[in-house]
């Protein structure tokens, strides 16, 4: 899974940091820091965080994870 946050769109509501604290955290008063490649164990939390973003600044790419799963299944 790959995560991209449009930091020019982010307004620091911190819903993501509340829902997925290992992947997103607020640094200082409003600066968002995030893990662009969160662990698979955080999958559901990251998806909930992206869905909860009031300005929809979080994009989650699941294609890499699906591709890796397909390769593992064919081996």
C-alpha cells in the first residue's frame, strides 16, 4: 500500500492521526507527517483515516498490494 497526502490541501484536522496514529501524526501545531508506505497491519486503519479526511487530502494506492498478492498466489 502506498499513501500520498496532498499537503497543500491538508488543513490539519488530524482525523487521520486519530484513526491511524502509526501512519499519520501531527508535528507542531498543524504540520502533518506521514508514512508513505505503512505496514500491511495498518491497512484498515489507513483506509478509515483516508475516508475520514474532511478535505479528502489522503490518497491510498492499493494496486501494489494486489499485484504482490497475485504474484505470491501464482508461486
